[in-house]
């Protein structure tokens, strides 16, 4: 690997450690890796010959999860190791039941990678979507550990395809096989001589479809939806810009919806900010759960509607891990992030057959364009546009049902990536395990 690439990685990790003096997120990254080698050494015997999946964070975990689970079903004898780059991913999935062990990825470097591979001796590696670390990839190739890129996606502006990207291209040659989401990525990779590559599709469709087909209800979400004869807008993964937009757009609506708001980062500060701008009365999910179990409702007497927490105008969700199931208990979905770094998962809502509204920053997300083209997705750039879309979807049942069917149809048409990947990997994995 080129010296400048190794230096860049070293400077990146040094910057994180410096930022840890001021940033809680960077501090969590550093603190999470304290004691890492001791934990891995203690589990080395259980992990030997494991199927290892590495993800940047929880979104990539959900993307790789269908493949991991399908391979584990075919090879139940294999231990499973899951690693994360980010603290948020680790904390969200550290108790993942299928895994023999869940931990952080040690910082990139040839020494760390060689030590890691010697400890756990992985049978095969799934690298989800991105996370291209030169020391890791080169070590896996030298140690003859099969490494597969799952649901990769590439764009012309990436360093791999620039005149100066020779070191980056060498990382791609370390993979045994690359499974990409669409034909454009295949063409880009072949233009620089990278092979073998297969267009498998996006495994996220399989994951969200499986969640929806399982049909696991959230009793509180269902009760909130049924409490009043009014439509419910589920606003998921929202940031302050999204919440201000929604609050503004609700003014003047003919039939204002009730709201379920799920902040992307449910810190106390974020929850308080959302409470201040959302229509009142506002009830928090955890408080409502507690009140419903201790209120007069349990003794058989019903509270009047103006005192019943189920009749709140806004339900503010302060729990993590339920959004993918919560969308089913709304009529229309709004997905946040489109006025910041980029939208969050549209597919979680679309898989339940919900029309999906989102902001303008979605150019990196093929599913946004796909949903718009299908008729199940709606881009809004300001409160006026959001108000117009909500008026139509909330007041015209035919329009809402048509958009819902379009969103669901789009997801169902894209299902199948997991099977294509597992069919390709399964044979070579069987050869390795025999």
C-alpha cells in the first residue's frame, strides 16, 4: 500500500484521539477500544474459524445481517464474530444473539490486523458496503482469508476512479469477490480492471421485508393510532431541522395529523427541543408506558379523553430499536436527515406500505429516486411543499392508498439480494469448511 495512504490512516486515528479530549463521540470511540485485546484473547478459543462480519455502524449491520444469518443457517457449526467501527453501532447491537462475540474493530495497521487474524483465525470475512482499511485488507489477502464486500456501491468521484487512486484501487483487489448494488458500480469497477464483481442488489430490501412480514406489533403504537379517529404521521430519525419543518407545515392543514416523533439521537437535550416545537399535549413513550400500567385504566375505569395520555397530540419516542416496527402504526411516514448530511432509511417505512416523505439531500440514496419514480416517495424542500403533500395524502384516501401500494411494490420488487450472495459465497465456504 502507498505510503501516503498509510500516513493518512495514521493521521486519521491520531485526530480521533485528539478529538476525544473535547468530543463525547470521539471519547466513546477511544474508550470502547480499551481492553479490546484482552477481550479478544479471552474469546479466541470460541472464535477460531469464525465467520466474521465487519460494519461501520448499525445501518450497515442491518444491511449485512440477512447474509450473515443465511450463511449461519447453512453452516451452524461456525462461530460468528461481529465488529463495528462506531460506538453507536456497537452499543446498539452488542447483545446480538447470533454472535459468539461482538466488539470494536482495532485501529487499522498491519501489526493490529496480523495480531487479530492470528487470534481468531476467521474462516471468511463479510465487509459491508464500505470501510476500506488498507492494513486490514492487505493482511486478509496475504493470510488467504476469503473477504467479500456486501452491498457495495461506488461513484465516479471516489478516489478509486481518479488518476491518483492507485493505492485505493489496490485495496479493491484484496477482495475475493465484490457484490454491488447496481450496474453503474459494476461498470465503474470493470473500468479500472476490478473483477470478480456481481450485481446482487441491496440486502437492505431483504431485511426490511423480513421485518414487515414478521408483523411484530408494538402494542403502545397500535393503541395510540386507534385512540382517535385521526391520521397519524410517523416522523422517524428526525433532526431539529426536520422537526421545525414539520411544526411549520402543520399550521393551516385542513386535517392536522397526530404525530409520532422519533429523534435520530434521543438524548435528553434533543427530546426537550422536540417537545418545545411539537403540537401539544406531548407525551413521551416511556412515560406513557409507565402511566398505562399504573393508571385507572388497569382497574377498569377509563380516564376522560382530555386526561388520557393516549389522546396526546404528539407521542415522542425516547426508546431506541423500535423505529423499523413503529412505522406500521402510522398512515404516512416522514424520514429525517434530508436537510443535513443525508436521509436515513426510507425502506423501513416503505416496507410497511407507507407513503414516505423526505428532504432534498438524497442524491447518494438510490432508493429515494426509486420511490419517487414508483409514486411512493415525495421530496419536499420547505414547509409549504410539505404542507401540500400532507394535505393530499391525509385528506385523499385514494391518493394515500395508491402511494402506499407503490412504496410496498417498490420494496417487494427489489427483494432477493441475500439469496444471490449466499448462493455465490455458500459454495466456496463449504469448500473451506470441508
